[in-house]
C-alpha cells in the first residue's frame, strides 16, 4: 500500500517532526513527574505490516502495560503509551513510595496511577500537536490493559484494516538515562487524517 | 507435514495442516481465531479473522483471510481441496475480546463481539457445527490446533492454558 502519492520522503519527515514535538512534550511531562531526566530517541515513522508492529515491543505474545486512547477531533487516530514491566515498577515506586507490583499483581491504586500517567502524557502529546497544527484534537478517557502486545495493538489497527495489511506508525522510544527503553509512544492516525495533518502544516498534497 | 511441525498463522491470515502438525496464532484480541477440523482425515484449518464483513473493505486487493464472511468460505475451500468433506467438519473458535472498555462504546469498540457474530453467521451458512468456543472477555489469547487430535488449546495471561 502506498499511502502518499508524491513527496513521500518529505511527508515521512513531516510526520517524524509531528512525533518529535508531541513526544518531546510528553517526555518533559514524564521527567517532571519522576523528577529525573527522561530522554527520547528520534521518532521513527514507518509503514509496517500488522504483524511487525507488535515486534516493536517484544512480539505479539509479550506482556506489556498499555494505555490506549482514541484521539477525537479534526485528525482522529489511536494512541498507545506502552511501558515495559520493569520501568513501570520503578515509576510506581517513585510515585507511590513503596515497592509496587510484586509478581505483576497490580493493585487498583497502581493501575489507576499508571492510567493517570498515560493520561497526562497523552494529554501533553496531543496539546502540543494541536498547538502546532492548529487542529482540534482531544483524547478520550484512557483505558489500561496489561496483556499480550498483539491483542492490545490490533485494536489500534482496525481503521487501517479496511484499507490493507499495513499501518503507518509514529513510534517514539523513551529512555531513562542510558538505560534500556522505558516505553513507547505510538501514534497511529486514521488513514483519513494524514491529508488533514499535511494541509494544516502547509504541506502540498 | 510431520508431527511437531508448527505452522504460524499471522494476523488476517489462514492456513491448513495435517499429519500432526500444529497450527498456531498469537495475540488474539478483538480478532477471532477460527478452526475447522476433519476428524477422519486429521486435517485442520485455522483463520485469524480481523473484521466482520468485507462490505467495509476499501482495499484494492482484498485480503480474504481478514473478513469473517470471506475467510470462512476460503478456509472451507482449502480444506475441501485436501479431501475434507463439509459434513464432517467441526468448528471451534476463540477470541473476540473487548480489550478496552469505553463509555458509550461505538461500533469500532464493539468489534470483538461483532467478529464473533459474523463468524457464527458464516459457519451457519455452510452448516458447519460450532462445537465449542471461548470468546468474549477483555483479555488476549494465543490459540493452537493439534491436527492429530483436533484439540484446540487457548492460552491467556490471566487464565493460563485451557483446552476445548
């Protein structure tokens, strides 16, 4: 599937910048929340087969913590904040002040805290994106799941499902210091949203 | 195919296996893992169905394994070409979960239950009996069909392994 008829490279660059701005703000918010520096890798923008998307976070059966939000407004889409289990434990420890999530059994409080973190980060991502594009974008109430990556992510691919077997993913990896990836921010705009994003940013279609 | 061979069925994909080979699809959320089994030939088939109806397709080259209404006849055809008889086939399925709960869920949010309904409808059309199912809920599943025994096993994070 070729999503963009012309200037494909340039358009991918523009989307990378969209990821940069959104995730940059989210990283700052996370850093404030944890009171320590949080880095992010340069976002990658790729058209991936459905199967390959779950590979980004350890494979279809890897258990991940995911906060999912639907983006409503001018340029709708799906957003996932995916945290690996070990960093999630550390984040909770930092926030709640006690050893959290022993043996992956999350209490209501811990799940609620993670969900709220997702809400704050997604909110900052979308706010900066809305400012940058002048488009109206608002997140739905976040929903949290601890489950197989494939089962979770397939939910964000349904809009692309009717069009082909690939989806365009804007992926930003968070890093804490020099450590392994803390988590990922996935933005999967609906196929119809790309033209609106490009128009808003003055990119010729 | 020999015993112990594992055949992976991807998302929006289907395949068949015999001779004791296993068919496997991972990370079913709202998608449905449907299997057909011919006990006489010890021949199994599996489809990883993503969407209920090909009516909503806007793709140029239709992936018939993706939609319930097209995947069922295709899988059936593949089995018949290997000698299966429709009247002998037994269906089992799992998946169709609602991974995330939302207030005032739209149709997209209800995709899991809709996939299950559409798959059942397609099976009825060919009069293939659904002998067991493990559908719904809010959790992901990985499923396997043993082509030697017809045993369908379902693994989930919260509930471990169960066989139907």
